[in-house]
């Protein structure tokens, strides 16, 4: 029994030493930058499985190499927020700001020059960069939105200026000819891009010309409609008068015939002569 107990203790001690040796192996991989908080078992299996410290753990009870790997990576991930703070402190001390044009290579180079980086996990450094880049992209997105809103306001004010000062444009009007009328206005100078001014003027000019053409076409259509309506009405009136005249003549003839018939029916009959034979 004592021998069996000693054997069990030996096995347990051996198993523990195997686990400790494997964890030390994981530490080595971490120090070499091969193992970090973003590592996957499938990616490192080729490296891990070729080491005898992995082989010695196979078949023993308790945690497997995969279990120990997962626990190790989870511990590294748990350090992320604290290590991200260290990264931000290093960047602040170095006077380096992450923007949308920043590269991880330059970022990593800046971080590596500080002695505090020696304790940082390579995966957490990458995750910190990704996080800072996301914030930089959001800032850039907000900046572009604000610029677009500002540009829209400037263009709207410039359009109002064109409407107020250049409402007498014609088809032959040119930008260089009318520019002098508005170039001292605040809404002109606020829109600093000459290409934008020209573009908005041309849009405004096209609209003015199109509106004028539409108004002329509408006036012509109205005049044409009035002309045809007037003549149609005149023809209708003429036809009506002709019809009334014809009806009047017909009635007159009918009345004349009626009078003749009436006179004929009321005239006294001629006396009848009777011859007597003696």
C-alpha cells in the first residue's frame, strides 16, 4: 500500500511537472511573439506538437495541452484594458497621434522604443492599435459630415446671393461678366473654391434660361389657345346666326303659305246659274 501510494504521488508529481513544463513552453512562445492574445490553437498546433513538452502531456489525466493553451490566451486577453492604457500613455509621451493614415508598423515601432513595452502582449498591442484606429475613423467620419454640412450651408447662401443679385441673367450671360457684381459680398468670399462658384453659377444660369424658355412656351401656348378658342367661338356664332336666319326664312315662307290657304278657304263661293226650259 505504501508503495502504491508512493507510486500515485510520483505520477501526480510527474503530471504536475509536465503541466508546468508545458506552461513554461507557452511562456517561451509568448516571449518570442509567437503566442499572444489573438492566437488560435489551430495556427500554433504545428509548432506546439513538435515539442516534447507537448508529447509528455498526452494521455495524462487532468488539463490537456489544449486546455492550458486556452487558459493562457484568456489570461492574456484579460490584460488588454490595462495594457491599452499603457499603450496610450506611451503614445502621449512620444507625442504620436493615431489617424486614418497611421500604419501598424509605424505604431509598433513607436511603442517598441519605450521600456514599458517589454511587458506588453503583442496581441494586445495589435488590439490596442485596432481600437485606436476605429476611433480615428469615427473622428474622420464625423469631420467629413461636419464639412459636408458646412459646405451645404455655404452653397445655399451663395445660391441665395445669385438669386438676389443676378436675377436678370439671359442666355448669353457669362460668369466672368457678372462675377464683379457679387465678388465683394460675404457669401461670395465665404465659398472659397472658385470651381464651386462657377459650378453653382452654371447650375443657376441653366435654371434661369430653362425657366425663361418654359415661361415663353407657356405664353405661346396660352396665346395659341386663345386664338383658336376665339375663332372657334366666332365660327360657332356665325353658324348659329346662319341657322337662325335660315329658320326665320323658312318660318316666313310657311306663314305666307298659311295665309294663302286661309284666304282660299274663307272666300265666298261663286253663284250657280240655273237654265229654265220654256
